[in-house]
C-alpha cells in the first residue's frame, strides 16, 4: 500500500511539474530574431548577389543598378511577410507547438525546416507573386518584370550562401550558453 501511495505521489508530482516544451510564443520570438538577423545581413547579401548573380545575366551593369535599387525592398518585404508577420504560420507548419524542450539541436532542426520552407519552389513562386503585387511601386520601371525574372534565382543563390542553420544557431544563446551574444553573425558595418 505504501508503494502504491509513493507511486501515486511521484506521478502527481510529474503531472504538476512545469511544461518544459518549446512554446509557440518562443518559436515566434525566435522567428522574429531570425528576421532581425536577415535584415542585418542585407548589405552583405546584396553585395554577394552583385558579385555572384549579376555576372550570370546578359546586362551585368543593369543588374548591379537594379539590384542596388530594388533588392533591399524585396528582402524587407519577404522578411516582413514570411518570417516576421508569418512567424505563427511557419511555427504551425513546423508543428513546434507540440515540440520538446528547445535545445541547440532543435534550433538547427527548426532552421532546417525554415530553410526547406523558404527554398521550396512553390514558396519561391509565392514570394515572387507577393513581391510583384506588394513590393513594386509605379516609380520603379520594370520592377515586376525584374522581380519575375531575377528574384527566384537571386533568392536561391542567397539562401545557399547564407541560410546555414548550424552556423546561425551557433550564434544563438541556446547553443553558445551565453545569454547575450558578443557579436552578430552578419557584420552591420557600424
């Protein structure tokens, strides 16, 4: 009887313990932080595309000028819509609301999911349409055509270069053990 009582008390104690799982709110917060990381890397991503993407097109000079003018707005629109405003949706598709405790390994797995999500051809097509409809303004000559022709390849190239889940997570406190990172993974030039 004492064994049964002790077993019941032990089970009751585990049921009353705080839930150690990574919550949706924590996932959304991490997506917002990820959006900040991408925004801080804007100039580096832009320079990389100018050096590596523009030489692959017919009019390199036009690409350099157009990219310098339009790319920051495209990146901001995609980050805002799909990473920041869409954070809950991404976390829901990841099933993170039912995930276990947030660990360094789960950071990497989570960003691998986000990477697959952002590299999926259907999502790239969706982003392209979104940019055509929401990021181009009338004053930007041929913006919709430029987005349609260049954004998918530029996005793919930038993702291959900069979306490295292990490297990104290794800058985060969950992997470093440091509560306040000493440096940002993308230099801001300040």
